[in-house]
C-alpha cells in the first residue's frame, strides 16, 4: 500500500474505532499493512483490488488466553 493510502486508512480507524490506533506499512509486503494499538499488534489490513474495485479486509486473531 502507498503511504497516502495508509494515512487515509489510519485516519478512518482513528475516527471510527480508537484515536490511538496506528496503521503501519509492512517491511516486505505491498498488499497489506499492520494495525497496532500503541505497541500491541492487533492484526493485518489486506488490500483487495479484484475486478477494479478497491476494498480492505481487517483480520484480527483473538487467542483464547486473551479472553
């Protein structure tokens, strides 16, 4: 994902979910980004550019030990 796209997604996450969320580029991937709350990794944000329609999927695993 491009830096401008990551900034827009981060602004959306901050506005809708939590002002402390951060969206960070992944080191060797350009089709996804990482979502953090402070230093806590929350999940991956995937870009879906199929059929010319751009959309994003947020995937977050919740471990039973965290419940």
